[in-house]
C-alpha cells in the first residue's frame, strides 16, 4: 500500500490534480492573494501616497472609516440600495422578458440579438451613453420628458436623481443577462408539467406562479448570488455617470475606496475601507452560498 | 487471456465501505457476470479492476501481475461503457485505432486489426463516420470493436446494453454471445438485468450492498439460491415467499400457513429438524405453482382466489390470494379460462420448494 | 366576439412590449451612433438638421492616444484570453472531475476570492506594480487581468466539463492514455465549443474592463476604457468626438453580438 505514496505524501491522482490547478493557483496567489495581504498590512498603517511613512497605527484607519459620516450616511446605504434594487428589478424584468420571449414569433432572433448588446458593450460606454441621453440640457430623454410636459429633472445635480440614473443604467445592463439565462432555463424545462397544468385548466399567471417559478428556482438563486456579488462592487457606471457626486452623495463602496486612495492619496485608509468591503462580501458571500446549498438540497 | 483474481478487495469512500472484502477468482477465458440492484457495488468492483478507482485494501491480480497500483493503461484491459464513450471528435476508424496508436502499433497492423474487427461486427460502411451520425446499436458495436482490436487480456463490460431499447438489447445480447465464441477472452460483465446475467455468464456473481451474495453458474444460482435476496432477484416473475409454521405429524413434516399446507420431503424434514426453527420462509418459483390437482405423490394442493390474470400469449400469469398473501403462478396454459374472483385449485411439489431462515434469510440445506 | 377582442388586446400588448424592448435597448445606442456622425454644431438636438459627417471618426483616429489605446486593449485582451483560458481549463477540469479535500479546498478558495471586491486587491496591486516597476506596462496589466479571470472562469469551466460525460476519458485511460493524455486528447477536443464560447466572453470582458485599466494603466500604456473615461470626466463637452470614440470602442461588442451570438449565449448559460 505504501508504494502508492511518494515522499511528497500525495498519490499519483493527487499529484495530477495539483498539477492541473498549479498555474491558476500560482497566478491567483501572486496577483490576488499577496496583494490582498499587502492591503491588509497597509490598512494598519499611516500610508500616504505622497509621503509614505508607513507607521503602524493599529486599527485607527478602520475607526476613521467607521466614523466617517460619508461612509455611514452615503456609501453604505448607497451600496446596499444599489445591490438590492438593481438585482431585484433586473430579476423581475428579466423574468418578464424571458416569459415574453419564450414563444415563437416573427423577429424573435432580432430581439434576442438586441438584448445581447447591453451585455457585450463595456459598462463605461453604456454609462457614457446614458450620461449623454440624460444630459440636463441636450439629452434626448430630458427633452422627450419635457415634451410630455413633465418637469425638468437636473439628473446629475441632485443626489436621488443621480442615484436613480445609476440604478437605471445598472438595470439596463443586467436585465438582459437575467433574460438570457432564464430564457435558456425555461426552454430547458420539460414540457409535461406545463401540459398537465393546461389540462388542469390553469390560467397563464397561475402556470407561471405555480409551475414555472418553482422549476426555475435553482437557476434564479444562482443568478441572484452571482449578480449580488458583482453588484456590490459596482464601480464603472458610478464613476463615469457621477464620479460619486454631487458632493459624494452617490459614492458606493468601490468608489469610496478609490477616492480615498487616488484623490485623497491615503492608501492606508483606502485599504481599510477596501478591507471592510471585502469582509462584508465574505460574510454575504458565504451566507448566500450556504443558502444556495440548502435550497438546492430542498429542491 | 489471463485469469483475474480479487483478494479481499475493499472500496471505502471516507469511512463508508461500498465494497466489502470481495474474493473472486476468474479463470482465464471465463465470462463472469456481476449482477445486482443499483448501488450494490458491482460497477465499483469493475472500475477497480479497470484501475479507474483506487482500491482501499486487498489485491487485484491480472495474469501473474498484481495491478493494484498500475494505471489503467498498463493493465492490458479493454472496456465497454454504458453510454458507449466513443470519442466524439474522431471517426469510427480513428476510434478503433486510438488504443493501438497509443501503443505505437505500426499503421499497417492497425489497418488489418481494424478490418478484422469491422468485418466481425459489420461496421465496414461506417468507418468514415463520426459517432453522432450512428444509431445507439451501431455506437455500441463500435465500442465492442474498440475492445476487439486491442486483443487485451481482459474485457470489461459496464452495463453495455442498458441504453438500448428492448429489441436491440436482445439482438446485441446474442451478438456478444457470438463474439465470445470468436474472440475468447476473460470477461467481466456488469449488469442489473438478470436475463443478461443468466444468458451470458459462465458464472454469475450476485451482489447486494457491497457484499457478494452468491457465486455460481446460472443454473446453480437459479435452482439453489444461497439466500432469499438471490432467490428474489433472479427469476421473473419473482419467487413467492410465504411465512410458514412447521408441523410434524407421524414422521411427516408439513408447512402451514393460512389456507395453505404443503408436505415436505423426507430430506427437507431432516434438514429442518437439524436446523431447529419452528417457523421458516418458503420460497416457491411461480412456474412451480400449477393449476389443478397433483400429478405425483409429492404434490400438495391448496385453493386460492384469482386476483388478476395477465395474458402473455405464450403463457398465462395468475396472481392468487391465498389466505391474505399473494402467490404468483406462471406458465399456465394461455387457453385456460380463469375468471377473476374465482376460487381455483392449485398444487405445488414439495421437492421444488426453497426454504429460508426467517431471520438470517439464508437458505436452509 | 369577446374572446376575439381579448385576443386582439393580447396581441397588441405583446407587440407593444416587443416595441418597447427595441426602444429601450436600441435607443441609447442609436442616439450615440447618430451623435457620432453629427458635426460639433449639430450635436445638440440631434434629430434636427441633416448634416452628417465622418469627420469625428477621422479626428478621433488622428489622436494618437485613442489609436494606441485601442491597439493596447486589443493586444492585452488577446493575450489575457489565451493565457487565462490555458490556466483555467485545467483548473475547471480538476474541479469537475475529481473529488476529495484538494478539490474541495480549491473550490472554496475560488469561491471566496470571487466574492472579494476588485478594489480590495487592485489598490495594493498598484503598490506592488509601482514597486516592481511594472506599473503602466503590458506585463503589469496582463498578469492581474489573468488573475481576475481565474476564479470566474474556473467556475464556468467546471460547469462546462460537468456537462460532458467523463466516460470518454475513462475509455482513453484504458486505451493507453495517461491522465494528462486523456485530458489533452479526449476531454479538450470535446470541450472545444465551450472553450470557444468562453474565449469570446473572456476577450470581451478584458476589453470592457475598467477598474484595472483606470488604476494600473497610465500615459505609457493607455487602454481604451480608461481613455474613454478620461474624455468623459475631464473634457465632458465634446459629445460628438466622445460618441465617435465610444462607437469605435463598441465595435468588437457589436461584431461579436451579430456574428458570435451563439457563442455568447452558450458562454452566458454556463
């Protein structure tokens, strides 16, 4: 029996497994794990980009972040509102669109192509596009709204309109993602339960509620998990649309850390903010993962 | 051709044992079938012989080599998989040649080996096709061909016919049987289908929950099942089991249940007396439950109420209610007129009965 | 009669919804497109006037920074795709085909590091890159871009291999292949369609990536997204030029959507 084990303590299969993951693991270690450790180290230091003294200051930076009114009143609520609203609305719209498209009709291929666009175009471009369409003076949408007789909205000069614009952009980008995945899932469902429901004289809404949704549940849960993790770290759209403004009122967590590092040039505090975000995500992520596993077992 | 010997082979996943100390000697050229319900460890055993699973303890020998630590490629075996496992991106010819090319066989020899196999299996017109252009039966034939060209020491079959429809399965079964004659090679064949086990195997190994239940020729397994599980697993319709009380009167032992009484033979009585139990389980093959009155002096008759009849054309199967328990009778002449709910007289021959211990379920002999 | 009316109503609602999808998803892109071919004076109120011009594109393409940024992004995306896929194929294959503690710990690692927000490691990466002197160079951009794909694409690859029955590889093992041989000669060819789909996704996501570009690239090695962002946040008024740049930057996306649609959908579904 011992012949199977070498001096490394791994058998032939385990060595092959390690060999397969080795390149990925090395890259991950060097360019993700080590930087994260460096960041954690930096978060306990006074570390300015212009004057890197790197004095150890203990948890001072964390305390500073947690007592920063911008972080508490703007960043945290913004991040969570963005995550929850964007994921929720895109999921709802995605379900609606997927059910709409889950039938043959003339031009379906065209529609499917169109809804792929938001996914393939860079968020930076999308945000630019939105910024231009919602421009307070010449934006097509602003002008269209005033044609309808609605009051002018200065989209980018107040907190909530700016934030709404961020959320709208995010929903515009991610609704198609939900649509495509859910549409694929719907097309993969077995037809028998739907036929049985129709024979049982169920209304379309009832079929959707009682048959489609429960069968899609595993897919929906995984989608929400993936999306929630990504929505939490949204940066591109916010940075291009508002830059966190006006008056830092639309900053989300990634923008906050970026501003600390590259506007205030305070790497130490930025690292602390980033660390807090990572910790929150770790809890949320592991929690969600447990939830997913449990719901998968149930279904 | 080589013998395959399994000695105390164990497979554990973590602390969970899926295969318990398997001991099995397969002679060179022998065709052995491992049969059992799903999860009984038969596939795992096969995969351990193939080297696709590590063994947790014990030894496996192929020929005179211990192969415990050899990777599959060095064991000189060939395997047919349930889903054929053809290489989807290669033509039939390349599929057949793949194993030989890996072994650096000269191309001319490969060509002649492939020709031999394709002629044997009728694959000539398909050589240039890709697997997805073949029917299930054709794919399985290619998978067989892949084994033949290699001329390995051992063939391993992992439920090769279970993806085919019933008609094709019967046909392929015959082809495999015919192939055995033309390419005699030690073979281990895993199936959950008792018909395949009975028709193909020189010897059959019945497994359950990781334990070998019985090893024997098909007839031994059928006629002298080692325990109640083997008796119930082999044979269709399944064997009838009745819990009976043993009564001895004037030197004659008989088995009693409600509305049911069978006289046992002297040999059986002697064995049971030695065994000592007062109640045992009686096993009766459905074909041994006959309609009418006994035609010999060891028969005992009883009556039952017809529940359901199944007309198969070649035979009639009757499900009877005898004192609350169901007894199946098969091989009744299909012309027989039996109406449901009728009370009919049946008989069984005491000599044809199997006896099992109530608790251990082991055959009493 | 009522049922006929109901039917018509349903059909109109359906048609209106489809039209709405068109307007919502094509509208902003169309506005951008129209703006990009308007002269500077015609940018405002873009639906009035009939002056169209390609001068914006000419002007943008004369700016060496834009051309250089597009070239850099192209090279970076291509290299990152090749390298990321070559390291994640093995990792995904391992996750799909094997079990035991090594597989479980690797899966957990990947999951955990996927949840870590990018900003938490790009910030210190900026320090690392400046220290190593690879800030604003190809190498300094390429390696993090590969690392960013490790977790997600290993996960996608696992899902993809999960959909391929492993018995083909078992057959190859028995037919005389080593584990490595079975992986290369049987599993990889079978996985090719999925890998192509992932390659497209990977290329696009590198091309579109912004945060890394913003922090790790500068004047020497500009990337297209960070160059665009500079336009928007710093100049912010030359909408015709900005739109022309944006249209150029979205060309790969448009091409992929039109010609590689099948692959994009397959990649997303995994």
